[in-house]
């Protein structure tokens, strides 16, 4: 049995106030999405708690975790803490906190998405976008859409990310585009 209270305590004691607030917001959003779309709320809450467990670690610390866990990031991930934390966080969640492979996978893909996302993958990815602390132009529309369709809300979130990244001239990870196209095809 995973010590949820211990994880909550660790978050409060070890993450910045801002990151802890985001993490608890994501966990609550994940629980609500799970209840709405027929998934185990406790598992979703736990995955939300663990999704950013290494987010505040330096690039050097995260690369050390890659070596420890045998993670081989692609060239872009190896230079971007924002992408790398999903890989390192998933390994730490499994090794240190005893998270299931399903939770580990959801954490691994929460920043980029992937093809054939499970329901938990979708819940964590979307919860990270729409948790109550998020404030961007279309977040309220996404929250409303998430009341009726997990897939359509996630598709809209991924498309928003793609537009934002392109507009900023930043690197778009291919998995995000692949996840978007996969969802689009599944929705018809």
C-alpha cells in the first residue's frame, strides 16, 4: 500500500509553495476527472501527487537520476528540465514511492502525451493543464470541455500547446504532435 499521506507530507516539506500548490491542484483535478470519466479516483489522485516529484531538481540532478535509472533521454530532453522531469519523476515514483507501472507511465507522458494514451495518461496530462492554479486565455473553455469529454478536452489542450510552442518559436516535441494526431483519428 502506497503511503499517500507520506507523499503529501514530502510535497509540503520539499517542494516550493508554488509547486506544492500546483501539485495538489493537479491531484484534485485528476481525482475529479477520474470520478467524471469512470476511473479509480485514488489512483488518479496519487498519480497527480507524483507527477512533478522531480520538477524542481536541477538539470544536473535530473541527469544523475537518468544515469541511476538507466534512462536514455533524447537530445532535446537531455537539455530541458521541463521535459526531463517527466522521465526522472516517473522513475522516482516507481522506485521510491512504489507507484504502479500504470502511474509510472502516466507521469512519463504527462508533458508530451503519446500515441495510445490510457485513460490515466489522459487524466494526468489534462489535469496538469486545467488545475485551479492555471491561468491562461483558454483555460476556462478547457475546463468546461473537460466536463463533457476527456478526449476532446485533451485534444484541445494539446492543440493549444502546439500553437503556443510554435508561436514562441520553441521546440515542439514530436510525441505531442503524435498524441494530437492519434486523438484526432480516434475521435473521427
